[in-house]
């Protein structure tokens, strides 16, 4: 197994966060030298409000909050150590969740951030975007958004690919963390401006020929893509399908019984280096399985 790996799992003590901690510990246990750190962020705005309400009593209350937080983290760490037999550290930070998590990940040189796809404030997150999504926008590190309680190791991993460097980083990240899992590479293609061609009354037979050509190009690109991967060919399966990626990814997640989707942060059409692409956002929002978003390609 790969050694010297570091995982950072953030928790707000909600049920989704507990599932994320369990998944982080399970991954750490499969990499015997991996170091897992559990972190909780004490909100700076909450502390400001506390000082405004309690005034003279605020320092004592802050100390009590810190003690209770550390106690809860220590208990979680002890339980995970016992269940998964992996080393677990704890950290408490103050500030905004976005700043504290990304700064701590950089300090620890974390190879993977693990977070619940949703936190304690689910309704508010629907309006403002989850902390996990905001962290994804900020960090260059891989982020695993956990939606399901772990029922065992990931066994079947769906990796949507557009043959970009971001897709390559996603596939390599999948193999790095899950060297024994089946990896299914999925490419969904569409004929460029197919709708415009149909609107212009181009014959369906001619559009079909364009589609055949696009598929042939995709087959060649897939072969070249697989040649660049470090994963053994025996662990790879590839599929090339026609249709919109957002639809085909979710369809094949279900039909293939995938328990993890691994994606690049953005694909070939992104305009900014740290942009979270629309396909990735759609999969994060609507998939049933966990989603690992690979970091910036190196």
C-alpha cells in the first residue's frame, strides 16, 4: 500500500459528518502508514455573539465550549482507533469553516480531505451552498464528499472522463487511494451542435454519420487515455456512450451499482483554474453515492 498518506476529516458532529469520519478511518486503515486527523472548527462569529450576550461570563463559556469540543473529538478518535486500528489525531481551530479547513489541510499537507456532503444546517446549505462545496472551490487537494454510511470498502468506482488532465488526475487519484477497486472509465460524447444541425433540417442519416465519427474519435482517445494511467489494465473497464454527461453519469451510477464517483474539478471547458465545473456540481448534488473530486493536476 502507498505510505506516508495524510487524511483530514472535518466534523460538525452531525450524522453526515460521523459517516465521513468512519469512511476516512476505513481508508486510513487500508493504507497502514496513513495518518488521520479529525478537526472541528469553532465558529468565530459564534464566539463574537457569545461575547456580546454573556460579556463578563464569556471567557468561562468559551473555555467550556473548547473543553466540550475537545472531549467530543477525543471520544470520536478513541472509537475510530478501536474500530479501525489506525492512528487518529485531533485538532480544534477557530474561524470560518472554509478558511480553517483549507488552512489546516495545507499545514498538515493532507493528501485527502474527507467531509460530509451535507452538514448540520441542511436547509441553509441548500440556499448558500454547502461548506464542502465551498472548500472544493478553494482547495487544490482531493476532497471526498461522503453521502452514505460506509458498508465496507469501495469496490466499484465510476470515473467520468473527458480525456483532459483533470480527468487523468481523477483516475490516478482513484487508483492511488483504492488500488484494489474496479475502476470504470465512462466517456459520454455528443455531436457538436447536433441540435443546430437538426434545426437546420440536416438529414438524420447524416447526423448519424457524424455521431459514428464522434464515437470512433472517442474510442481512439480512450485508448490513449488508458495508456497514460498507472492502474493495471485488468482493473479497468471503459464505456463510451452517447448523450449529455450529467444524465449518463447518474444513469450509469445506478445501472453499474457504483459506490463511488471520482471526478476532476473541471474539464476542458473551464475558464478558471479553481472553477468547480457544472457537471461536477450536478453530480455532487444529485448522485446517491459518495463523490471524490480530485485536486489540481500536477
